């Protein structure tokens, strides 16, 4: 995958853990903690997959997902919601996300979903 995986997570320990997992798989990773910076990065065109937490400081992950999926030039980018929210399936449908991963996540399930979307 030439494009990068964008991790949008405002908890530093969780963001670091996800980045290490992805880099171990040979993926290039960008980690950001806020939606504003993430919007700019997505618009640059080098993002191939977004892993998005829903609970962020400032604008939430739901709004970011709706933004990506609402833009003709960005909606092709897969978005995986990564959250402890109990309504993940409903939220995924509402915002148009491609899939979701519940926190705390199973490592095998997490990597399986990431590979499915990162390698397409």
C-alpha cells in the first residue's frame, strides 16, 4: 500500500499502540489527535485508510466520517470506526463508515479488518 493509514485517536497510549501494530505489518502510518488536522491530511490525497475514534476533543469522529463520505473526491477512502461505543453498528450505518472495530479489540480481528481495507 503506497498510501498511508490515518489513525485519528486522541488517547496517546491507544494511538501509539495502534501505530505500532500497523507499522509491524509494514504499513505507513500517520497519527493525529484532532479532526481539523485530519481533514487537511485526508485532502492531501495520500491517505488510503482511516481508523477513526468517535470520541475526540472538539469535533467528534462521527462528523469526520460524514465529511469523508460526503465528499465526491474522498468517499472512496475506507473508514473504520474504532470505538468503545456500544452503538457502533448503528453509528457506522448513520455516517457511512465501511466497518467498525470495538474497543477493547481482539488483535486478530483488528488486523484482519485493517488488512481487508488497507490492501484493496
